[in-house]
C-alpha cells in the first residue's frame, strides 16, 4: 500500500532543517514550533478547551521574511472579499429583536436565557456580561446564577435543575470552562435537551449526525459559520469543505452541519499527515483548531472561502495591551488567495452570541408552538 | 471562486454522450443509469434502507468491453490480498464462545439477546433465524417476539418495554425494516440505551461523534469494518479514508469510527461532484452506498485497502437462482489495483452478526461489572 508521505511544501516553512520535513514534523507543527516564546490562544466564546498549550512566535510563523511564503500563486494585493461578521451579526440581532416583539405581542411571553457562572475568571465574567447585554438589546430576559469557585457539583446541578423547570427560562447556558474539580460532561448533560441552547448535549450531536433527524438546537459557533456563508451568498451544496480541527464544540459539529448542507466534508486534525495538501483541496475552509496562524496562504486553494473560528492572542509590543488577536489562519497571506475570508476579530466571533439569541428565541417559540 | 467541475475520467464510463460528462451526470450516476433493466440491491444485515431504487445492467457497468476501464495503471492480474471476512468472523465467534463460558462460570449468568420481528418478510425471517443460530453456536440465549404485520406501534413498544426490564435480556434488536405504518425512529429509540446492541440510538451516535465520550455500543457493521482492518494488520491512524455513502446505519457511523481511530476522513455522497477523484485520494475506501459496482477500478488509488459493505443482487441468467450477489465495488477491477479487498459475499457480511454477538456479550459483562 502506498504510504502517506509529507508532500506539502507549505509545511516545510516551519522547519529549517531538511531532517524535519517528515511525517513527524508535519504532525508536530500542530502543537509546537521550535520557538519557545509564549503566545496565548483564547477563544472568547467559551472555546478555551479548543486551545492546546503551545508556544509560537507570531513573527516566525507569519511575518518573518526568511520563512515567508514564496509561492508564485500568491497575489501581491488582497483579493478576498471580507465577510463582515460584525455587520451580519447586527443584522441578525435586529431580526431577532423584531421577532421577540412579535412573540411578546402574540403570546404575552418573553424569551428568557439563564446563565450559570462558576468561579471568578475575568474572561468568563466578561463573556457572561456580554451575553446579558446582547439579550437585553433584543428584548430577551436574562438571569444569572453566579456560584463561587469552590462550589460543589451538586450545587451547580441544583441550579441547572431549577432552570430546567422554570417556565420563564427557555435557554440555559453553563459558562465554560467549569472549575477543574467538576465533571463538565455530567453538568452540561444535565441541562434539559429542550433548553440546551448551546446544542452540546450528546443527543443533539447524535441527531445532527443522522440523516432525517432534527437536532433541537444547532451549536452556536458552527451555526454562525453556516450563517456567514449563506448570508454572503456562498453556496455550500456540492462544495468540498475542509474543517481544520475536530473539537466537540466547533470542528465536529460544523463538519456535521456542512454535510447536512450537502458539502463533501473532510476533517483535518492533529494526526493528519499532510494537512496543507488536504486543506488545499477545499472550496470552503473552516479553521477551528486554536493555533495562531496555523493555516498558511499556501494551504488555501485560489478562490476558496475561508472561515476563521480561532481567536488567539499573540505578543505584540506595538500594541497598547501588549498583545493582539489573530485567527487560526494567516490572514495576511490568505486574503491574497481566498475569494472571501472572515477577519479576526469581527468575523465568526460576533456570530456566536447572535446564534445564542437565535436559539433562545427558537426555544421559546417551539415551547409555545408559535411559527 | 473556482467552481467544482467534473474532472474524473472514471465517471465518464457511465455515459456515452459527451453532453453527459457534467456535474449533473456525475450526480445522476449514484441513482440511475441509462439502462432500465432491473437489479435489486439488498443488504442482508438489515441494510435495506441503504438501497436507492435504481436500475442497472450489471454487464454494462462492470463487464461490457465498450465501457471497460482503459487505465494504464490497471494490472492484468489480481494483486490484492483478499480479506476473508468469513474466516475472521469465525475466529471472533470462537473467541466469544470462550468468553461466554467464562462469564457463565464466574457469574452463573448467560448473555441473552431478544429479537423483535414484525411481519412476514422472508428476508427478515431468514436474518432473524441466522442471528438466533449464531447466538446458539456461541452459547448466548436468544428469544424472539414475532408480531403480525398489522400490529400497532403500541404493541411493538410494549414488547420493547418488556425486554427493557427483563434481566435475562442484555441486548434488544428490532429487525428492520418495520412495516410502513410504524415510526421506526420512535421504536428504535425506545430500546434502553444499555441494551441497544445495534448502537443506533441517537445518544450512542452522539457519543461516537464526540471526543472523550464513549458510546455504550458501536453499530455492528461499522464495528465489523474496523475489525476487518485491524485484524488484517492494516493501520488506520494517519491514513486518508473515504467513506462512500452517508447512511445512518453504516456510512455515518463508520466515518465517525475511522476518525476515532485517527484517520483523516472524507465522506462521498450523492451530492458529491467528483466522487471518483475524491475516492482516489484514499488509502482506505469503505463503500456503503447500496449501488452495485458503483466504485470502479479507477476510483481506487493503487495500493489502497477496499472494504465493500454493499450486497446487491444483480440479474445473472447463468446462475441457478437467476441472480448473483455483488458489492458496491467492481471487484474484478478493484482487485487489480487495491492492496487488499473484501469479497462479496464473504467479506463484511459475516462480521455484522459476529459484532452483534460481541455487543451482546459486552452488555452482559458491563451489567455485572465483569472484566
């Protein structure tokens, strides 16, 4: 049988020594580089678990001229249409606000979201605050239970149970990550499937995977990726799609969702031998691996559409904050090759909260059998 | 954006007229040919629902010299190792028999399978008889409820409920297809997840899709495919795998399973524009679409491993029965290109029952916490 070898020139960019241009090297690049300078990958919308612990120098992987892509197919100027997630999310929020009013007028009920936050992580607190603000802006009520870091699993489960039976709550969200001493799977699965607006319940994922079955909720970020495509007039059916990353919260569900839209889907992951070559086959690339600038320009087929889910903080002394946010895709290179691309920030990010609002509204409508 | 065009020479074999060598033609071939002569695709192990209603002349698609593959890469003699499913299944059944004895000796309990058959389809009756025989041969007890065709859904659900609480029953199998007036999804989902030896429950499929989650049972035919590979010494990790077909009972779960084994997986389906080209990228091809001889020799990369799940009956006047069984893969062509291939019959077929026995045994061991 023909062995899988490391064919992609793209990958060799990470390594100076020819001895590294092997399958092993190809695999390694997903997790670490030869550099040890720190960078942090964080994913504002509860995607922290996506991110492996790695160290990369941003400049080494995307800007350093020694390592720069020397590909004749690269245009010198950006050619890609920028998919403006901020603007699309705003439009969706406006549509939701209108629909929330319609539900209120017709039924006298207001869709409600409950958020459970455990501990005092500043990022989690920010995300919860943003979600509550977003609810308020569209007329969805929100309530929060904030439990201390040292709460017991039972205390969290009690809060979940209370919201499960509360008729004013149509969606329940457990802000992740939970403290390490808790069984996240158990707590997330305790959320009533009818209120699982995150769509992370195993039953929902099973239905998403199966033909002829309808999940009650589609996970927010994957749903946001599809909305970005369809609202930008990009046809999915019949296209080849590559999803980079196979996390439970983005990679896997977005792949299942693309397939439901009749794309031909491949998933590239840390054990994939030739990720650049495979990604280059795609008409639609969705990068959701949590590694800054992993997807280089020459991973992209000319004219492909690129949806970048990653939000990674990299050291940047020129910035006031000392860091800046970049995606999983090397934007500077990809925008010269792709036909359309999402920026980071301002691409997928704003869509996640919009889809959370959309799921909460849908839940309230379903409960009251309202079209 | 570059459009997906119909690039594969392989597909044009189906069509004489150049006007058909289009995306449309490529899609059509999954469902019908220009011929109207009947052939029947049936899948002995409850895979009837895989099979689209189509008409093909066997000779036109795999033997007719006018349409024969003219590919320089084709060897004139078979080169593939034949993966002997019959022999591997026998070995597994022997191992199960030993283990059933060990459970009996240690715990005094006998693993038990219950089968629910509704109606009088001769094929279903044969499959149920074969399953009961296979149980008997390894020491697993079996019992059957046979309900008339015009039973109500409630009567079937009552039988399911009874087995759900019967401590001597460790596995419950609903023989599919059920009569048309019944909601198959509802009945299959009524089987207790702890006894769902078919693994078709949505919760099981969800767990199969998610990292870090363990399905209680892996669906039998997909599990059989993986066993054939691993017991033949074929490494899955890091390989490119293409699954042709996305049914709930084979295509989708086998793709999820290959990914759990760290293959890089793509699913080719009826809306895929260039199935031959994509399949040709694979080191491992699993064909589970229920279309006789769909996968031609030039869909296969030289040296690839081919697992053929399809069992299709095609007219054959030279056979006593008037038909013969062929797979979804054109065996005569593929065996000259692949490094290993399963025959039809005698490949995947015998593995399905073996895996049903394996799941029933595992269920009994799990219930009694026996290693």
